[in-house]
């Protein structure tokens, strides 16, 4: 079975990932993960989230993937024993010191982070001998290389690979650019994404002359990689031996998580039905185009170099997040507003069920006091929308700007 693995930067994103069909989620506590600017989960929230995830028959993996300094080990034993106690399904580790500590102090299932730069079958086999049960492969591998690794390893060792989202410019994310430009440490979860900025070259003796690295005078985004999109190639990933499809995006919006998970859930289900005859349906391609993204590429999977965006570092988004459903009723549903819409607008539904892709016309809106609202223009305003289409919590309404 192919696992759809989704990011969960906070509880709302977690609920969206589960609602839209993720088989597993990865998330972090308040320390030791590489997304310090996600909301993340305190211990009570981790316990509650794990119980919910297991109740739904799904899995949760917790990140411990910082490059640790001596000071980072203070309190770590207590934390990993807590994770074992609440029965998380795996911990994602990049540092060999943390790995050794986890093996000594717990029986937690260990996943090796992409930060560990596993790019060949020999290092993969070494990590397997050290107790690693799943290897999150380096993004720089081709499908042929992954197949070699799969064939070399014992069958019980799982392979996970990133299939969608932002690509680090540096080798498997080992980057110091953010540290130098902002003082925010990439490898402790504080990356400022300095690689997305516009750059030009200056020669010291030329007194302030700047030379673009590209072909025009606007500067260049030579470090600004395109986003990964492997949804059309589920069959090829499965044939290479990848069993977990990892979606990037713990600091992206709930709408992004919902849309990408919805697309990959449907793509994997289609692959499970059609096998070698799999062709990604056009409506799934459209879904991924509507979400916020830079230009798409296939990374290194087909032996290509990771592509750069030379036009802009700004992502495009054709579908605008209007509202998220918070509860349902026999004659409509409650939403929390995220972007402005009005009575008379027709909004597209994003849902894991048959309502997906339908439109709902906003005929009547009421605020929490029962007052008529004609223009939803207060962010996070709670509104009741009267409708014959009955939506569920965490379904999403969007404005299609295409």
C-alpha cells in the first residue's frame, strides 16, 4: 500500500489533512523540529492528537530532525520517553547522536530524515543496520537510483520520498544562507527562505556595479527553485519502491494542506484501481494548479537538475481560500471566513466526498447574533450560510479566480 503522508503544522492543518484522506501525518512538538515557525504541538496537544489519529486508524510521526548541539540534549531523554508513552508511530531523526539516544532509551520506530542525505544503497544499508526502519530519501535521487536502493535493502525497510511542495536549494536542506542573511538558523527550524530572494553579483573594485546572474537586467532568482509535483508519476514512484509519498508544507495554509492531500489521495486511489494503466485525471491536475505554488517541476527524479524560477520568487494562486466549514446543520453550515466574499457569489467546494468541485451560491448569510450579512469582510468572522448543499466540518469554500 502507498501511504499519503501529510504535514500538520497545527491542529487545524492536522484536521484538514485527516479529513481529506491522509494515511499519516508528520508534526512536531515545541522543540527539536525543523519548522520552528509552525505553531506545533505542546505535550497535551501531542497526546490528544495521537489519540485522535489512532482512533481514525491513521499514523503520526514526530520530527526530531534538528542538527543537535550539546545544549539540545538537555531534556531530550524525558521528551522521547514521553513520545514512546503516548505511542507515536515513529520519530524522524537526522542526527546520529539523537538516534543513538533514542535507541538506548526507547523502543520508538526510527525514520531517518532527508537531512541525513541518504543518496546511495550502501549508506541506506548502514542506517538500516543502526535500527532505522524507514529512510526518507535525499531529494537529489533519480527513480533509477531509488530502485537500486530498494533492491539492495531488506524488504522490511521502508522508503519515503518527497513528492510535492517547496524544494530547498541546498543539498537535502543543509543550508546556511538563512543563518548568514538573517541570523535565523535553518538547521534548527528557523529558515527565512533567503534562497527565494533576488540576487545580483557585485565585483569589489567596480564601485557598486551589480551584474545580474541571468539574461536580463531585473536580477535573477538563480537560487529560487521550482516546486515539486510528482502527482502524474505515482506509478513510477511505486515501481521504484517508494511506499510513502511525503507532502511538504507544515508552515503553509490549511487550504494548501487540504487541497494537496485531496489531490494525492484521489491520485493514489486512482492508481490503486488502474495500476500500470494509471493516468492522472485532469481534475486532479487542475486542483494542484489552483493552489499556491511556484512553477512545477519533477526535481531530480528523471535525472534532471532541480529547476529554478527565473521570473519571480512569488507563488501564484488561482483558487482563493474563502472560508472553512466549522459545523453543519440541516439547512446549511457554519464557516469561518478567510477572504472576502458576498451574497450572490458562487464559491467552489473543496471536499473529500462527492461535493468536491461543486459550486454553492451564497444566498443568505447570518452572523452569530442572527443578523443578516451581505458582505463577509472580517477575517475569521463566524457566519451561517443557508444552503441545500450540506457540507461537513473542514470542507472548504474557495473563490475560483481562474
